C-alpha cells in the first residue's frame, strides 16, 4: 500500500509536474500547442482501428 502524503493536492500536483518536466512558460505552451494543431490528420484506416 502506498504511503499517504499529507501535503495539499496542489503541492503534490506541482511536484509531479516538475518531475515530468512540465513547463509553465506561456510561450513554450503556445509553441507546443501549434505543433499539435499543425500535425497531420490521421488517415481513415487509423481511425477505424480504434
């Protein structure tokens, strides 16, 4: 059974985000979002596999 963490949820979230190397910089977020928006659409065969 995992140990309990008595810290507030927001602190646990921040620690996890740091561990995952999440970035709070708005410019980097926009840059990453643009990559997603510009990504090619999946082919019709890929959608049927789900």
